[in-house]
C-alpha cells in the first residue's frame, strides 16, 4: 500500500516514464496512422477544383436564368456538368482519408485511456482506474447531501484503492434536471439544468460509527440568522435527522450539521476535525459538503472545470500525464488533511462505501 509521499514521488517520475516507456508507443502510433494525413497535393487540388466547381455552378445558374432558353439551357447544362467534374476531382482520394481519419480518432482515444490507466498503475499497481464509470446512484441518493431526484446522470474517471491504511474511491459525476417548455407557437424546447457537477469522494472513516450525519453549507443561517436556525430545527423535527449544535462558532457559521444520533455526531466532529473541515472548505471552495454513513465519509466537491483529462495531443502527453497525476494527489490529500490514516482504537481498513 502506497503512502502519499511515495505517490508524490511517483507523480514526479511520470515524465520520465512517459519518455522511456510510452514514447516508443507514441512514435509507433504515429507511423501506423500516417494514412490519416491528407495525401500530397490534396489540399491544393481541393481548393483549385472546389473553387472551379463553385464558379461553374454559379455560371450555370446565371446563364440558365438570363439567356434565351434555346441557348441558356445547353450552356447551363454544360457549365453544370463542368461543376460536377470539378467537384469529383476536388474530392478524389478524400474518401480513404476521411475513413482513415475516423479510425485514427477512435484509436487515439483508446490509446489515451490506456495511457491514463498505465499512469495510475505506475503510481500504484493496486489502484484501479475506470474511464467511463457507473453512476453511483445508491450513495448519491442515500448520503443526504444532494437532492435525490434527477433526470440525467453520468460518471467518469473512477479511481479506487488503498492509501496507506485507508480504502478510498472517487469519481467525477454530473446530474441534471430536465426542463421542457413550450412557446406561443407550440414549439417545444428541452433544457438540462445542472444539479451537481463535481467530485464524489468516499473513504473508510477512522472511527467506528453506526448513525448518519450530514455536514452541509449553512445557507439557511447565513440568509436568515436566528430564524434560519429555528427553521432547521423545525425541519429536523419532522424527520429522523436532528439538528446538531456544536461549540465552534466559525464552524456553525459555515456549516449546518444534522444527524440521526447527535451524540455520535459530536464524537465524529471533534474540535480538531471541525478545524480540518474548515480548512478543506478553504482549499476546495465553500460548496464542499460531507456525510458520514455506513462507517464511510463522503465528501462532495463542486467542480465545473475539466478533471483528470489528458487530451489527445501526443506531443504534450508527458505534461498532460503529470497534470493528471497531480490531480490524483490533490484528491488523495483529503485523506491526509482529515488524518484518516490515524486509526482510532486500531480500526481496520474497510471497503469505502460498504
């Protein structure tokens, strides 16, 4: 099991790995897909004959409309036939290029996914990486930090493994609400409104617990002050979740905590852990939310920018893979920031999300 410091060193070695191991494969790929390049002179031929085809077609239209029928029709037909011949010459040999280009892009995307998997395996052979992941519907609905209803959902870039003593998994997820409207002419427009876009991070927590605790951004209290807190108490009264009040004014200013077991929630949210969550909020943004469920900590991090993307520019693959590695480390620093490897009462590692 790799440690975070070992992982950082591996990421620093990714450019050399790319140069010595992946470099020959990148060059071989370029040789194999030479046919995906335009044939010599094809661009010039396309411009010359394509321009001629357009010019002759325009002349055909002008002659046919302006001249006497007895003269205009034969001349228009002649120009039209010339346009067809020029168009054929312009696209001569392009069919094979288009087909080769489509195959090139399919093979390139497959190669990039393979390189991402191999970069992850280079960092730790025990890590598992899945480019196109299955959306985690059960944990999304049960953790309590999201609105459980959505119309469209997808997930990608799923990574799972063990860092030191802590089992983890994370992935990028997106959920959308479908909105359909109709205008005065009866035309229908469909839009997909984002609900959540970001990273869903799960890890085995370092304390045993049985309840369900949710730590959300305290929007109600910020907007309504004391009345917001009263509203939260009322909402808790009609569910099995109870509002938890803690002895950290700054934490309560930023977060609302509710739990099925307030005593257990205070045990989980020790003074030191609350400070760590505040630091996590400072690092990843004010939209960070946390849930404790089934001995697992769930962290939701809004993130609209591209995440763990490598791109298809093979000339910059070394830089792209190192950036990919840094984003991996950035996510796994959550385990260090929250001190999840500090096992309480020798708690054994468990499967995240179990």
